[in-house]
């Protein structure tokens, strides 16, 4: 099934494989003209009409999967679609595994692995920016950048390995040894810069796909729940003047200039009065550990340097942004402030009640995440891609060290390892286990 379960105007079943022509003739009486929707009856084994709808035939290799493909557009009744699917199974089809259509498209060369993943990311996108970025990857922009790097690596490997295999030949066209060394060094430097740029862009693309996890923590009655409501622009959390209102954590997704952000409001940090409050604080600490960024929210008029130091220590080692709330009571001007002078830590003064300073806080959150709103050329990326780029860059850094030490054979080996890791992104180098994990996360019918 290519459409979600339930009732609707139309439901679509899609099939792929070499047996499509025979199955279609048995089901509809004829094979439609390629890529032309034809009205027909879908018939049961005894010849009775199951439904009347449209059949679309895509002969190989000009289909999504690269195989013969067929789409059956029927009325959106779950009973009708159950009968239609059952009839297809009687005619020799089987139910597809999750992601099997995209997996076949990859195996048949219609998509590379990064493009296939972008199909699932496009379907799962939660913001317009994420959808646009997934489309960039589906169109091959990320893969093209990876292949450009791989091409530059190939050229450098040819140069290095030619020198190893033919040390007495004039490979460089009259260049001196010093000139050849300078050329290799310049290419290594350029490759490392290109890797850093691509990884930065991929990190921003990963944020658009997975979003940023932000935990709101701090002492009771500092205004954490009010701040969550203000950022979400809706009364999501219960707000009360009674300290310790929040016992469990509360999550809320917001769209921050195209970047999905998961806000988590947590229990106030203090000595627990009972078992429930102790469990709430345990969950608060767990939320902080999972978070990409912790907002330490304090009452601007109430906290002292000593209590602030204790609160910072309770936040752990992860990235922390101090938020001085309730400027409507303290009289501090809202906006970005420097703690302890111009060279001190950056904090944000806000009034969650009035909304003062919230725009500056949103900008600080985006800046801490490395997100640049309004970019139209960002491609979507996954943690798998970032990991591959990290490992490839490590091999390239090792290659630079081997070059500096004059170890040509080890330099060539590191360059080769770097290129193999890059191939994991596009699927040119992949294991069956990796493919199984990737396509198992797809929805049925895709």
C-alpha cells in the first residue's frame, strides 16, 4: 500500500517486479500503455469486479525501482483494498518489506544510498526547511559534493602511488622533487578545508532532520514553564506561583526558523520533599544528559553568584546557556548580556511574562546550534553521514602526518581508507547489515 490506512477518496497499491505484465493482464484483462493511466475493472478469481479504477504501468528500467512497476488506484475503502491486495497475492505477488521499493531502486542504480535516505527524510520532514533540504539531497546535491571529494582524492592517490611505483621516472613533467612535494601538500590542505566545509554543512542538515533537543532547567519558580509557553506561543505547561509545580518533564516541539526544536520543561532543582519530586529531578537530570543544549533559567533578582555556581555544577558538562528571567521585576534591560564583563560568559536576559528578550534568546539558540536560518541550499544529512565524514577526515589528517614524515606508502594507505569511508555515504561501499538497518526504518510501500 502506497497510501495510509483508512477511508479516503482514493487508495493506491503499488507493485514491482518481473511478473507485473502477467499479473496485470490477469487482474485487469490487458496491460496498459506505458505511463498512461487507463480506466479498468479489477477482477477477482471468478471474474467478478472488485472495483473500477486506474492502472498505471511503468516498464523497466524507466520506473522508480528500475523494474516493471504497476500502480492500482482504487476507491479508498479498506475492504476494497483488502480484496484487491488479496487478489494480487493470489496472482503471485508478496507483501513488500519496509523500504523495499527504495532498496530496489538503490540496488538497481536508480538512486544512491544518500538519495534513498532522503526519500524517507522528505516523507518524515516536520518543517518546510527540512522538506526543502531533503529535496536537495534527493536531487543528488549531497552525493555530488561527496563524489567531488572522492574525485579529488583519486587524483591525489594517482599522483602519490605513481611516485611510489615509478620513483625513477619523470612523472611530474619536469617538476623538481620540491615542486612535486609542494603540489601534494597543497592538495592535502585543500582537501582538508573541503572536508571541514562539507561537514559543517552536513551538521546543519542533520539539525533540520533530527532537530535540536533543548532542556529547560533551574530552581523552582524561576519561570521555566512560562518560558516554554512563551517560546511555544501557546499555554502548553501549567504555570503557578507555587514552587515545584512541574514534577514530571514536559516536551514541546517548536519551529525555530526552519529548525525543529524539542523543548523539555523539567522539575525545579532543589532538595526533594518526597519520592515524587525526587523522581522528577532524576528525570530532569536525564533530560539534561540527552539535550544538545541546556537553558539554565534563573530568577534574575533572586540568584546570587554562589547559588549560580551550584546550579551550573548541577547542569553537568554539556553546553549551557544562562537565561536571566523576570527582568520585568529586576529592572535589567532584556537582551544578551556578558557575565563578569565583556570577556565573560554570554547570558540572555528575558521576561517570559512580557515576551521581552525572547527574540534574542531564539537567536542565541540558533547560534549555539550552528543553524543559519533562510539558507536555501542546505541538504539533509543523518548522524551516519556525519560519522562517516568524521572518520574520513581522521584518515586525511593521518595522511597529512604521514606525508610530513615522508612515509609515502602509509600516506597512500590513509588516502585509500579515506576514499573507502566516503563510499559508505553514497553506498558504493556498504555492508548488508548497514543496508538492512537503513531500509528497515522506511514506511511500508516506500
